[in-house]
């Protein structure tokens, strides 16, 4: 098999892959800080404005699973180029129709459907076409650029929104298109193989997910009924299809499913909380958008890389229970601080956000390690793909749910004696709901790990 090392030099290839990874992550989070400005621009509620992010995340999650499935059939080169072209079309649509809210949502959905090819295929490309002795270098550089993209996105988003206009955020990540001629030359042509794609299964699952997300935004029972119908049909479909979208055998692994669901719930809770911060900074502290990005969110996103390294070491040395407990404690402490003192200095929130992202890194590490341990070698690809899929979906649903709750007036009442500003009541009470969800998800996971360890010991007796 031809290697990228032969085609264009491994260093050059890794640099371009890292460039692609950076902008794919940047595009995922760059709109976070501008959501209040978008709500003001269109005169819509936070629940509607948050769909600018939710629509992207939903198609991104579904696309990640679909591209991964298709890569074995059609090869990574064709799919990566197709994804980049779809992404470019979505970005142009956003630029031209930025004054029309449905056009913005459509653009973000198309962007997510296109750019999801990058995380789904970039690891496949490294594994297939870069010499094994350079894998460590490749994975390290890509991981570093992903962390860099996550850290710099709030800064860029805030500055562009404050000094130019939020719709210009559609333009910046289009630099990814510069990689198209590079990858056309350095990735070898691949031969398609025979196989089937479960389009019906993917469509049923997607419909159910969208209906559930709409229910969590608008709380209309009709959406929930439609969601249940889609999921029921999906369950029947995967038992009949020759090559189902999700392997039924994975759904029968109880510890695997609980690990996936717990990861989805915890990541979704944090994503919803982070999406709320710009609204709170605008309404309670009247901070400009640029300062929210640079001063409030940037320190936390930068901490992700550091705590990611720490999390790996903690899992290896002190175990999953300790590391998960530490991560949950950091996130819970952050939530509690902001819930008690949302109307104090905004820099208190900035420090708390560092705890949030740091704890999130530990939680991600534990969830990934735990879920991987529940899978047999032949299940690892589809199993870890399903984990990523579920976590992306959890984040999208979390953002949509918080947006919906921000419109509920019944949450805007004085509860905690430390909160004195009426504008902060709503946010303080909403964070208490986040704390409850965090506790439920964390307790479930922490009880699961000792049980699984006990069961494995008993099976060997």
C-alpha cells in the first residue's frame, strides 16, 4: 500500500492533516460566543439562537458515524474531498444568506455534514498511509492542533463578532478548502469495494434524534411521540438489515451502553453550561463579546490540553474511580461557585470555567478508557465510533436544552440567598439543574465501575 511518506514526505503530510484538524475544531465552537449577538440580530429567543450550534452539532455527529461507515467501502480520499466541498458550500450559503435565520440554520447543518468527514477520516488516513514509525508524531501533532483550535476559537469568535460581524465567522474556517489540492495529490487513489450502507437506518436514527432535540427545546409532546416512533422503527431496522448502521450486539452490552450514555449525559451537561455563559456575561455583567471570548472562556479552553495529559496519567496510576471522582468534583465545584455568585465579578466565572474544562478533560479520559475496555478487539472500531457519535449528540442536545430553559420564566425567581441581582436568578437556578444532572450521571458511572470489576473477578473464579 502506498504511503503518504512516499507521496509527499511524512512531515508535510502531517502538517496539512494538523491544519485540517485545527480548522475543523475551530468551526465547531467558533459561534459559541456570538450566540447572544445572533439572538439580538434576529430578535429571537436563546432557544432559537442556540440552534445555530445545535444544528451543526447534530449533523456533525451523524456525519461522523456515516463517514466512518463509508470509508471502508469508498476509501478515505473521495469521502474527505466530498466532505470539504460540502462544507465549503455550507459556508458560502451562510455568507450569502446571513440575514435570513432559516438560511443560517441550513448553512450550519450543511457545514456540520461536510466537516464531520475530518474527525471521521483523519485517523484512518494516518493509520493507512503514514508509516507506522511516524504514527506517534502524527497523532501528537493532530491532537495538539485540536487542543489549540478549541482554545483559540472563543477568542477569534469574540473579536470577529465585536469588531466585524458574526456572519464573518462563516468565512474564516473556509481556509480548510486550501487543503483540497494538497490531499488530491498526496493521498493515493483507492479502489471502492462492494458493500451496503444502511441509509434507512441512518435516516430513522437521525429523525429520532432531531425530534428529541426539538422536544428538549420546545417541550411539545408531539415531538416526543415522533421521536419514539423513529427510535422504535430504528430498533426494528437494525435487527433486519444485513449491515446495520449500529451493530445490535453492541446495544446488548450493558456496561458498554451505560458507559456511552453516561459520557453523553456528562458531556452534554457541560456543553449546555458553556453555551449559557455568554448570555449570562451579556445580561448580568454587560461584557462585550470580545472580552467574553478572551477573558472568560479562553483560559478554560486552554486548560483542556494540560488536564488531558494529567487525566491519562491519573487513570494509569490511580484508576478510573479516582480520576472520574476528581473530574466530577472539579465540574461540580465550578457549577456551584457560579450558581452561588453569578452576579459577582465576572473573573470569578472565568476561574470557575477553568475548573469546568479541566474536569471535563478528566471525565473524557475515563469514559474513553472505560468504554474501550468493554469491547473485544473486533468491536473496537464500531464501538468507539458509537461513543463519539453519542457524545457529539449529547453536546448538541445539551446546548438545545439549555437554550430552551433560558426562555422559561418560571426559573427566574430568587432561591439562593447569595444571589441579589434579579438578572442573575434565572442563571443561578438553571445551573442548579445542571448540578442535579451531573450528580445523577456521575453516581451511575461510579457505581458501575466497581460492579464491573467485581463481576470480572467473579467470572475468573
